[in-house]
């Protein structure tokens, strides 16, 4: 028999999730939206949606997978909005939220190359490489099969090799 959680325990659980996942989800939202303020808005909306749905969360996937799916859907909603399409969004490294560890030049070049990938390849790469999800977790997040994630990752590597060919970093893949 499952115990019913009260509002205080839900708030504490949500607070723990925010502390644990906010930095990674902010970077993910920024990669999708290419705008720091929109990424912060998307992150806030992600946690609001998660809090509203927390009592119904079945735990058939990890919290990270669940929150990442909410964040991706929130970013997609923002990208679909009419005004978003009319604003030029070009990414530079100084625009990215600060990583937890210092960034080397090779990491910076690869990150910019990943951000320039087509959307489906970029989301698979972001989940597997930057969110450190397994193909199975990424598949759950994207509502596709693990084989589809594997195929997207192969295409992403191939595309990245093409992008990085002249930079001297293509052997890093």
C-alpha cells in the first residue's frame, strides 16, 4: 500500500529536485532556446509543471528523465510561439550558462558544433552527452526507441565530424 504524501512532503521533494537538477536543465533549455532569459523562464515553467504533476508521477522512469521530458516539451512550446520565430538567435560561448568545471577549447568547439546540429540530432546528443543519459533513458525522454536514439547519435557523430573537419578537433569524436 502506498502512503499519501501531504503538501509539505511534496514541497520538500520538489525543492530537492530543483537543487539537484536545475543547473543541468538550465543548460539544456538554453541549448534549445539560445536565449538565457527564455531558458530561465522555461526552467521555471518546467518546475511549475513538475510540481503540479508530482503527486501523479508514477516513477516508471527516473526523476531526471521525467524532468528532462517536461523541460524539452516546455522549450518546444516556447519555440512554437509566433514571436519566437521572428527573433535572430545566434549562440556564442559567452552566452552559455557556466559549466560546473572549467571548459577547454576542444570542449567549447564541440559544444558549439553540437548546438548547430539539426533539432532531432541535437536533442539526442544533448541528452546522451551532456545530460549523461543512457540510450534507454534518452529514448524514454524522447518517446522513441533506444534504436532510434542510437541511429540519431550515429548521424550526430557523422555530422559533427563534418562540421569539425577543418578545426583539428574531429578526432575527439
